[in-house]
C-alpha cells in the first residue's frame, strides 16, 4: 500500500525532477530545458519549510527506488471559511507527474471531475 505524504525540503530535488517529467511529456517549448532548475531548486526547498505556507507538494515514495518519488501534486489554498471548512483551507492540483516506471498503479485518480490523491 502506498502512502501519500506531504513533501519535505529533502524532496525538493525529486519534486523538481518530476515537474520536468510533466513538462517534457507535454512536448512544449520548455521540454528538455533544465537550466531553470538552478534557480528553481533553492526556492522550492524553502517552500515546504513554511508550515503555514500556501504551497505543499503531496508525494508518493517510489516503491522500488529509495529516495525517489513516484508522484507529486498540488498546493494549498486559503479562503474565507464556511460550514464544513471553518479554516477555509482547500487544495488546488496544478501539476501532477508520475515517474514513468511507476505509472498505472493507481497512485492518482480522478473521481467526479475532482482530482484527489489515493493512498
């Protein structure tokens, strides 16, 4: 069984790698361009360290490669609260990337038009 967990600063390099996997799969003008990683990695390392920050990468550890990730997705979104969510914290999935050799294992699914992570 796979466990979805909130990514940590130690996961930043893998989160960035998987972001590039997603970009490359889209075959757009940025496919294959990794020069931005030099500037992006320090900024990404700082984000998960903010416990009340608005960014969270939710990850699944790769089942066969220790230290590698299989899946990454999401951010946190703070809004005015309401019944059922008085703190107003929600999520927004803006980037989902699964390592090519970990695909088709059910780590991420879409139900009723809403993406959610499934452990």
